[in-house]
């Protein structure tokens, strides 16, 4: 029997403390248990990371209490947290915080109880009728229960108009019973799914499934698999079959999807396949309420739900006996957590897959160059789907050179080229649908003074304010600051201050004007603030109540609408010119993904891309749907410059309320680090971040680049520990950053 528990406190600095397991607690405490322990004269909460027979610590005190009947954290997830702490250079308790969501960690989200009413005994129609004249409401209640069976008391009252008193009277008279029942806070709403008959697999899909099968049954002997399949090639169907096989084998499955694609569509496809077979699907993503998250988590931990679909945080879903992890759209940036610990869920999924062990399937039309390079090196296996089912073809791609656009007859609608305008018109005439994509919100996106040239920025961030016309506000898209649009330049007070640039709000307005009979809707984070708005708009679009949908990347991925035959990309340039070596890759991915929304039905699709850089390789390769060509070109460049995937980057960002403090911290850190690492690691000099100021904090960066990430994060941790930063200077450590802003 282990007598001591090694505990990491929730609010500690990464140190493990030993506590004695009191006699008589046999079997109640194990690694992964949450416990309450004495610390000085208080009690605090922590996680048991290991148990041991001995301890070398003096004066060990006993544990005060165990929080749950069995450990909340499974052995694999404990191991994963440890791996995370080492790889990402964070403290272990911070990693554990990711593993156990707050809704579960903190009390106060206990199961919800609701009162249900039912008939206490069978009643005849005459008995009910006898009551009708004396107490019509009471009769209505009995009738309702007679017809519908047990129902929530609140609903019973709403539907019969009976008062609380009327129900209580019936209970007192022994005619009705009321009891409290635990109800699940279900994020999916209705759980009634129509069973869908799986389609017959195409030869290609069959071949892919055969390639995956060995890994499903003997995961320890197999590498992760990349399933590279063009948009609409039926990857999801392959996931469904693979999941079915692991479920048949008595195991469980985890499906990660990008946050943005967590539409009812995705979840529905999985639920409608498995729920009718009696297999419960749980969803875990950031839009759940804390109560929903609590209930879903426990449904998974208890083994009730055997499939989990979720966004990046679901990589920590407490599934046991895991057979398969699917990472859909594995290239998607939303897998990267943007606050500490800044983990990459796709990479953690691969690590978890190895620890379980279970099969790992990474799917995408445009795999990340990291994963693709792993295939080229033989670390991952590669399977391909290169046809759309039923012979649907990929859309035709047309690049419109905006530099040559004719100017006659157009004024404020110049960002819609005549070519795109005509294409939209022809779709409207045929009753087909159009998606217009632009990655910028607002009406105008830049505010500048024509007289002195001043670019009016957010008072807290180094970005231009954007005009949101409907609410008549100038807004910062970084921190959310908003003000009335200024009428004069804040510097020279000239009234010649003007907004320019185009955002989705303006696209919507102009399109409405150009095509007055068209039904136009906009989907971006400005219009989608209300819960359910997303579902509503997509539902309306699917049932063809909308002709033209204007939106940001929210509409770029994973959606499937057979009626869409035209996708217009208003400007491909915004993503191309970011100060980031991944700009080309991101643009290519975006173009291919957006283009994939077109032509998924019987009619051929068309994509029109407007740009000022028509010769850019990302555009040219996207135009011919040539992922391999793009990857070869881009990887060669990355190799020449030593960029990832041929190295690892660590981005250190120092933040302070003055530029001097931030710069000083970054410079000191760069010096310390340069001295601490071998010469194979390159440490950049400190420089202002491209986003030089955010929320009033000045930002300076240092980028370290090396091949051995652990040695590097260790050196960074030590350097950070060795320099004494003032309290008001913060340094964020981002291992394998996805953006260098
Ligand atoms: P992807 O995930 O690669 O984008 P999907 O799995 O969403 O592709 O498939 C695209 C469309 O093709 C969906 O409507 C899906 O129902 C359909 N589909 C996939 N596989 C088959 C098949 N074997 N037979 C018929 N239809 C299929
Ligand atoms: Zn701001």
C-alpha cells in the first residue's frame, strides 16, 4: 500500500509536495486524484501526480480529504500534462489546469435537478371528466399526463395553464406524483437523430480505410496517418467508418474539429450515424455553458459517451480505452491555444495517441507543411483521396487582376470587378447561390487624415480603427475599443479625415445595392453575437432563403451547400502580405478551403479571386488545386531559410506599459539566452513586435530557433528565472508559434 502522495497544488509554482495518506483510506487515493491538503494554516486543493511507499521529506502532514470517488485524471492524461510542461516550458499545474476544465475542477456546477410530474395511478376518463366542472385546471393537468406521460412540472404548468397550487393539490390528493430528477444540460438540444444509412464507399475510400485498419487494431505498431483528400472527397465518411470499427472493438473515439467548423452540420453527421445505434456522442467546445461542460465531461468520464467531438481543448477528453483520434482540418490554426500554456492540440493528439496507444488520423485537403514533411520523412503514413464522389469536379478558378480593372462607370463599388459582378448576376438568374469572402470586418477598415496623413489608431493598440456603419462606431479589432467616428483629425484638426478600405459590412451594402432583388446575408463576428444566430443563418442559407452570403473565415471551412456554384474572394491580398513566413501557406490553405465551398452539388462551381498580386505562387498553385506543387515550392524555401518544419521556433514576447521597459526586458533576455544556448540555436536581437502595442502594453520580441526544442525551452526557463524582471513586465513564451505578431 502506498503511504505517501505527491501533490501539485493548483496555485503553486510547479513544486511537488509530499503528504501522508491516512490509514484506512486504502484504494481511495491514486495518481490523478484531486485532494484537499493542509498548507501552513489553511487548506488548499491540488492534484496527486504520484503515490509512493516512502518519502524523504521531513514532517509530512496527512491529506485532509479526497474530492472524488475515483481519480478525475486518467494516467495517460497525467503523463500528457507532464509532457506538455516539458515541451512548452510551462509549469505542471498550468498543464493540469488544461487537462481538467474549470467547470469540473470547481464546485458549483453540480448536476442540475428538475421536477417531473406523473400520474400516481391510472385514471379513467370519467374520473377526469368529473373534475372538469369543479376544477378545470386540475382536470387539464390530469388529462395532459394521461396523454403525454411524465413531463417536467414547469412545462406542465406552461402547457395547461395550471398554477403551482393546482399541481400541489393534486399531489396532496394522491393523484399526481412529483420527483426531482437529474437532467443533463445537453448542448445539442434535441437528441432525436434520424438514422442515416451509410453510403457505399468509393474504391478510393475503401482503399484509404484499408490503409487505416491495421493502425486501428494494432496501434502500437503504426505511425500517425495523414489523410490528404481534396475538399468534398469524402474524408468524413472515412472517419465515420474507422470510428465504427473501433467502437465495434469495444473502444472509444475522439474527433477534433476546428472551433469555427463546430456547426450543427459536423456534429449532426456523427450523431446521426451513431446515436441511433445507442452510442452516445459528447461535444466539448468553447461555446458550452459551464453547466453543459460539466455534464458533458462527466458523461465522458463515466464511460457513458463513447465518442467525443470537440475543439482543441477536447484533446484532454477523459476517454478511456481510446481506439482512434481524428484531427479534421489538421492544418487549422485554431488548434493552437493562444494563451498560456500555448499548446498545439494537433501535436498533443499525436503524443497522446502514442501514449494510449491508439490510431491517429490527420485529415485535410491542405495538410500543414509540418505534417506533410513528416510524411516525406516517413514519420507519418500518407493516404490520399483525389476525387470527389459521384464525379463532382473541383471548381474552375479564375484570377482577376485588379490592377488592370477597367474604371468606367464604377464608383463606390469598385472592389467588385465587372467579372465578379456578372458571375453573381448569372447565378441569381439561375437561382444558384453565391458566397463572397473577405477576411476583414466592418465597413471601412482604415481611418486616415487626408491633410496631414495621420493614420488614426486605437488609443491602446497600434492598429487602425475600423468603421462599423450600422452602429456608427470606430472600432479596434484587437482590443474591442470603440468610439464615435471622429469628424476631425485628432492631430491637425482638419475635417478631411476619411475612412477607406473595405470590410464585410461594406461588401454587404454594395451587393445589396447592385442586386436589389437578391436576398443577402452577412456572417461575421459582428452579426453572429447572439447565440443561435450562426445556426439560423446557415439554416436559411442551406434552405436557399439566402442568395448571397457575405462573410469572413467563419464561412470558409467545412460547410457543405449543394446550391453554391460561385465563390468570390473579394481580396486575396490581406493574408499574403502579413509579416510572417507562413503568409504564403495560410493564403494557399484559405483559397483552397474557400474554393471547396463551390460546386458541391450537381452544377459546376466557379471561384473568382480578386488580387493585386496575380502571379503569387500561392495563388497560382491554388488555381490548379496543386497541393503537392505548392508544398514542394514552399518547403524548398523553408529549407533554404531554415524555417519550420526544418527547425523549431520559440517566440518570446515581453510586455510592459512603456516601450523602454519592454525593450529592456527583451534585450536582457536575448543576451542571457544567447549565452545559455549552444551556437546551433539562433537567437534574434530584441525588436518591436509587428503589433507593437496591444491594450496599452508595448511589446518587444525575441525569436529563438533551434532543432532541439526541449533543450531550448529548458534554457529559456532558466534564463527567465535568472533575470530579475520588474513585476509589471511580463514575458510570454510561445513554442512553435503559428503567428509571429
Ligand atoms: P470531406 O470531408 O472530404 O470534405 P465529405 O465526407 O464531407 O468530404 O463528403 C462530401 C459529400 O460527399 C458529402 O455530402 C457526403 O455525404 C458525400 N459522400 C461521401 N462519401 C460518399 C460515398 N461513398 N457515396 C456517396 N456520397 C458520399
Ligand atoms: Zn485596441
